[in-house]
C-alpha cells in the first residue's frame, strides 16, 4: 500500500483514502442508475406524446409562451 502512495506522490497526483474512493464510486454508480431510469422515463413520455398526437388526443399548441411566436 505504501508503494502505491509513493507512486502517486512521485507522479504529482493526490492520494485519496480508499474509503473516500469507494464512497465516490458508489455515488457515481447510483447517479448512473438514476440517469438511466430518468432517460427511460423520458423516452416513454416522448412516445406517449407522439402516440397522443397521432390519435389527435393532444393539440399541437406550443408548450411555452414564445415557442410558436
């Protein structure tokens, strides 16, 4: 373990405790999972809007003031 620390210091890199690295990796994994979930939700909602518009259930009006102006 000391050898790895010395290598990082010799390379001019910061040394981070293993527990801090593990916590950061866990957080990254959770954020990636949430991003994937929200991406799937977004795609599903886009398809629902397209389907609704095709069935004339949803008007083609602009969503925000200024979108169609």
